[in-house]
C-alpha cells in the first residue's frame, strides 16, 4: 500500500450509530462479514482479519475471532442482555468499530478501507464509542441540531479528504510503476515526468514521496551525465559549454528533488514501527548517496565548482549513516575530490589523509593529498607542506598506472618542486600493520 489510512473520527460511521439488536435464546450466536473497499473502488472479502469483542454497557471483553477466506466471522455465543462493540483490525486495513452488537445478531456487514494495519487498544475503542454516544437522539433542540450539523459537516470533510487521499495514492502508485519502467528503459524524460506526477499526487507522505523523488533524482542525474558526455566529446567550445550548462541544470533539479525528499522525511512524525524505521533509514541513505554522486559529477566534470559546502554537508550526513567501511572510504575520497576541485585544498587534505591511514598506497588519495599539499604550501611559501606533498606525489608515481587521470598534473607539480624549490623526495614513513 502506498498510503496508510487511519481516521479514528471515521471509525464509527453515522449509519453505524443505529443500534440493531436481535434477541433469541440465551447464548445466541453472532455472525457477519468484513468487506474491504480498495483504493480503486473494488470491494473484496477481508480475509484473516481480527474481530475483537468489547462489552460497552460495562467493562469486559470476549474472545476474538478471525475472518475466513470469504471475510466471514462467527461467534458461537454472545450472552443475552449485554451490548458489545466489534473492533476490526488487520494487515493492510484501517481499524473499524461496529457498535451496538447483541446476541443473535446475524448478517452483520462491516466495511473497511485500506490502511496501516493499526490495532486499536481497548482505551481507543472506548474513546471512539463514547464520542459516538454523545450524539443526540430523538427530537433535537436548536443547539443540538447545530451540533449535529457541525458533526456531519466535519464527518463529510473527513470522508472527502479520505477519498482524495485514496485517489492520490492510486495516481501515485501508477505513476511510480511507470516511472520505474521508464528509468529501466533509459527513457529519462518519461521517468522524470512520471515521478513528478506521482509526487504531485502525494506531495508529503513519508512512505512514498521520498521514494518517487529519489527515482526522479536518479533519472535527472543519468540524463545530465549523458548530456555532459555529449559536451565533453564536442570539440567546439561554445557547443561544449552549452551542453555543460544543460547537464548542470539537470543536476540542480536532481538536488532540488533531494532537498524536497529530506524535508518530507524530517517533517514526518517519528517512526515507531521497526519496519518503518528501517525503510526510512534505507531511503535516506540512498538519497544521500545519489546526492553525493551528483555533487561529484558537478565538481569533477567541471560543470559547477561552487558547491563545496553543500557537498560537504551531504557527505557528512552520509558518513554518519553508512556502516560499510569500503563505502565510507569511497565517500571520503569523493569529499576530497570535490573540495579539491572547488579550490578548498585545506578541507580536502584531511579527507585524503584519512584514506591513506588505512590504505597507504591508494593512488587517488596519494595524488589528491600531494597536489593539495603542494598547492597550499606553494601559496603560503611553506616548504614543509611542499615537501610532504612531494613525498606523496613521488609515491603516487611509483604505484599509479600511466593512464591515471592525474598523472600529468602530478608530474608537472613534482618537476616544479624539484627545479624551482630544489626539493628532493623523501620516503614516506612506513605504516605499522595491525
């Protein structure tokens, strides 16, 4: 289910306020059926749902029952002279209360809607029943008529809202399925449109909206990267710049979808169900991972080197949630590369060094740390930093393949340090193995 419905104010409908009782022999049975009205309007038997029994004229309960495949339930014996309420709950439905049930009543039909599977406590059942019991009966005074009209108006508003939510969920569910199919087919324009349609139908539900926004972000990221590659392959500088700007627009829209999704998650009530908690943590981590990749593509691709602070915030949040050591190391590398491309070598150096603590010969980290130390040291005339940078870059030259993307940059920096600064490479201190 896309949307979980729970409207306690609708738990007792207006029509359910009419008490129907049938008295037969002492200890007569009670029978009925639970029917589920789905989001698309179809009605099916509600199988394997629980029907609990609460005495309403005094404290007390009776053993509960389960519906069969036809949604039918049977109680062999209800005591005479007592009034009960039936509380229905089950997986995938909203709870419902049927009041005014007495021994001998048969052919009860209880209609339920799709929902979160919440089971009402006895206190909640009695609270709803007490609210319904306060409604006036018989000849009404002017004040009572006004009160009842207000109640009926409020009930109608809730019914209308519930219907709108169900309709929105149906639209969102269909749009999400179509968006996923389009994404798999690499039809990014359709995927973006479909995910946007789903979000518009359900703009703030934590159970589905972030999922669709994540799909939209993935589609925008992929389309932006395709456009970037077209630009990178174009020898015409003007045409290449236009493609980069187009790619960056998709990247920015993807990050806007990320921000919208995080706003929905942070604004939702705290999850109490373990499955909900797990799902929220999972989609949050996926959102952060995709946002981090967009920031990397913007910086490393050279289409936007002005978002270092935003990228650092995203990656910091990601590192706080990620538990996989390899993925954390990759994120640290991404942070270092983004900050270096953004000109923040002071921020990049700690990220690179953190990787080198556990992987001393990581070519990417050696090059990044070496180039940043060279840049900062050269700018500050700090020979100690330049020496450290030279040491890292020398080690990089020993372990990196000739095809490494930073090979030329490192060679130029090393040559300058040797000729202009008269520095000689020093062997890096050996790392203690544990």
